[in-house]
C-alpha cells in the first residue's frame, strides 16, 4: 500500500529532515512511527499527503508513484487518505455534522449520500446523535473522535495520524487506539506517528523508529 524507496527531504537552509528512508506497509497493516522531536515523523506523513515533495527517492501509495503526480492530480490522491491531527483542526463555528461532511462536500457528494456517510462515520466512532452540537460543547476525547470521523468519512484506503493522543489521558488514548484497530480490521492501512511509548508497548504492532531522519529500527511483530 505504501512504499518509500531511498527517500530524502532537505529544506532550504540545508536542514535534512529525512535521509535515505526505505520501508513498505502492506495493505491493511497498522504500524507506529516513533522517534524524538525533529526526527522526521511529520515530514514523512506530509510526503505521503503531497504537502511536501521529496528531494530524492520515490514514494508509492496504492501503486501510484507520487513523484509523477501533477498539481491537478493531488486532490484526487488525497481523497484516498484520511488524516487525524493532534489538535483536531475542527471548525468551531460549524456543527459536528458540518465538520465531518467537509471532505464529502469538497469531493462533490450529493446531500443524501453526504448525510448517509456522515451518520455512518459518526456511528463508527460512537458519536451518532451529536450531529447538531458545536465542537466547543464536546470533551477533548469527543473532539478527537469527530476528527477521526472526518478522516474516515470518505472511506480512505490509508489513514494517517499525527500524535492523535497527545492531548488525551491514558484511558481516552486507549479508546482512540481501539478505534484505529477497528478500521485496520476492515482493511484500512493505518500509520500513527506518536511519542507515547507506553501506549505503543501495550499494543502488538509494528514500530518504525526514526532518528535524525533515518530509520534506526524497523521492529516487526510476528
């Protein structure tokens, strides 16, 4: 589903965020991406979303070489990917329904399909019935669930999460990880960047460890 082949990313000014990174994620696999602050985790995720382009090397997502995609093709590529952020990035002046429906409206879904998919996404994260609430009326854990519902409403093949439990207590963090595992069980490929080592160690999943832009260790689980 995902393949990095000797990928490097150097920013203007000389900072090298990634250096010769190579790995593969199988379709339906769930893995964690860990490393110190500044190790390159967020850069790696941005490359998959085409928010950044590599300085060298090749990246493949769902069989597509991202280096060959033109700017006009990027929106279609991003529809295959759901993204969950640490700070939710919700629109606080809109309802829960409006927040979750946003990717569908951008993609041009009609009202009936949009409503059906939003309800299904909210149901999958345990928030069905809260469509009319504003995010400010929800707890931090519920806000994160809204962010996850928005990420999966388009039924993406790949789900990326950047520090999704960074602002949550341990019990809520476990609940969020349970949600990610449920999506994996129905065939979604899941990659989670996190500093939460204790949470990772409680789960029997592959772990990619970045250090100074390189993969220090690829710890498979057998």
